[in-house]
C-alpha cells in the first residue's frame, strides 16, 4: 500500500497548468481563423427597472479575410512590444486587463484588499477566540454547522449571486471546521461550493439567470417553480455529499488531501485543553464583521454593489476592527500592527490574485472576449453554435449544457457569458425545437457548476488561497463530485426539454 501511495501522480502546480493552457491557446491562433459579430443593445425589465445589455447579432458573424479572400489566422507572436499581447506577455497583460468592475485588475485588487482586511481582523485574534468559544459552547452539536452553513450559503448564491464574498467567509469558517476535526476542503464545500450550487440553480440570481432571460427575450425570473425544485435537489445532493465526506475525515483526519496544509490552521487550536479568553474587544470585532457583512448584503441586494463597493466595505470592516484592536489592546496590538496585519493578509492571497491575471491571459491570447473584435474565441463560439443546431431537441439541449460548461473556462463571468452566448443560443434553440427557457437553463447550469473547478474562476482561486489548498489538490478531490453534478444537470436539462419547459 505504501508503494502505491508513492506512485500517485502529482497534479502540477496551478501556474504550470495555466502556462500550458496558454500555450495551447497560442497554438490555436495558428489553426483557427479570427472572426467577429456586430452588436446591438437590448433592454429588458428586471425588478421593475429597465436594464440594458450589449449583445452580439448571431447572423452577423464574419471571418476576417485577406486581399485574396482567404480567412486570416493571426497567430500569436512570442513577444509584443507597445502593450500588445504576445505569448510571453500573458502574465502582465492579463493582470492589467479589464477594469475595476471585473477581471482581471478589479478582481486582483478585490482579492488583495479582502486579504488585507482579514489580515487585520486575524491580528486581533478575535476570530480564533470566537471559534474557541463556539467550540466550548457547542460540544456534541458541532455537526450541525455543516447543514446549516451549506443551506445558508446556497441560498446566498441563489438569491443575490453570492460568489466572491465566499472568500471572506472561508477565512472565518475554514479555521473553525478544522478546529472541529474536519478539514479545509470541508470549509470550502460549505462556503464557496454551496454558493455556486445556489448560483447555478437559482430562480432569481440577478447576475446570471435574470440577464440570460432578458437577453433571450423571455420574461425575467419566469419558470421559477421548476428552478426552485432544482435548487432544493442540488442543494440536498451537495449537502449529503459534504456531510458524508466530512464525517469520514473527522473519523480519520489523515485521509484528507489537505491534511498537511491544514497544519496552518490546526496549530492555532489545541482542543485538548481549550482556554477561552474571549473579551469585550473580541466581541466588538466580531460584531463589526457581522454588521459589515449585513451592510454588504444590503448593498448587493438593494443597490447592486459589486467589486469596487464590496472591496471598500471590507476595507472599512478591517480598519474598524484594527482600531478596536488597538484601543482594547487585543493581542497587544499597536497602531503599526494594523499596517502589518494588512500586509500579511494581502501577502497570503497574492498567489490567488496572480493566477487570476494569468488565467485572463488565456482569453487575451485567443483575441479577447469582445464579440465585435476579431478573435479566435468568436469563431469557436459561432462554430459550436452552428453544430448544436443540427441535433434532435433533447440532444441539442444537452450539447448546449456541454458547450456552456466548456465556454465558462474562458469567460467565467456569469453576466459576460450570458451576453456572449445567449444571443446565439436563443435563436438556435428555436431552430432545434428547444424552448428558450431550456437554453437559459443549460446556460446557468453550465456556467455555475463549472465555477467549482475551473482555475480561471477568481472566486474559486481566492477561496482556495485562504484555505491553503493548491488547485491540483482541489481538482483531485472535486472531480468525482463534479461528474456527479454534471450527470444530474444533464438529467434536468433533458427532462426540461422533453416536457417543453417554458
């Protein structure tokens, strides 16, 4: 048995995996011609307000041709000067691409600021003392944390599209579940994984299903009963899977793939002799975090707060917690410790922030994700769309799910993927005899569920970063569950197509 363990194939580091995907993307640029779509603005009503989204016009696709009428294959150069995108430019150009509203530069800043804010909070030791207090007061009932948290986070994903926010919650809950005898993987399951199951099966997610339905010209938030049933079933499956896994790890923690890296959290808690030293200052810090999270949820739900606002809210939470720590001398904190805590917290999440930029480099190598700019990605999108329209209805619906799942590797943003793919999928659904509601269902399941495993997901990499889990380790654990989710998603899409879900 010992020899078998030694022969286990080690999954390469995340950076290595991304590098080879970039290399593959660069090779594709020599094989696939570039194309583009014309675009238009569409409007739809969501929660009583008119929303506008720029989308592609499916029938407008054109390949770029040279003077002789031959399709142009641009190819990727080894290096580009003047801010261009070459193979060796992918890290820098990926990191500085986009805007403060999204990938990559906005998400990178978001991850670093959240890390810094929680670095300050951790410096006060309020989280540790709070966890020890919870453990001391809930002996015999610790197992309840798994179902309660999983359901709450799944609801968060379903109701207001919770995603990146899970990074912050993982900072609190991962140490707690490790202290309770589980592992960091369990912590990621009850936070980020739960949010994405909710996100993928939502009946009202404003960043996914609402936009996809609006773009597809069907009533926004229609078809809710079917999706609510789907959410309940997927959440139950995720909960049972997580509970069974967590129970096995608690019996034998060494079975965990994250056992070695969990020492980072395990060393903070000596459960054989818990000495709770919970003070008023610790309570005020935790109250600040709780009120801050409530402020964030209110902002997202009522005012559609996104990356810039949420990052500033977390910074405020960290700053107030640091001031409380200094005033109450928590962990002997001084003013400089606020800065030191912020630096350490940001440093801990730097690897996760870097991979966001590297992953964005894949899309840039393929020409970017703008529908009206010539790119390999547009050609692939159009070709896949034409292929899907040639199958029988149920099979077309399933291939839509497959396509959305694969495409999510390149465009992780739910709203971005909806704007790119749904204008193409909606009319193709009409041709294939599939309702547009089913096309939206295939989109949301393909988009949301693959967020659980693709290394291009900023929220996933951020959560894994705070849990000290390498993506390769996560892939080894997650792949079986991912296959299970895909099978269940396939069943829902095929059944929806068969019953004419609309």
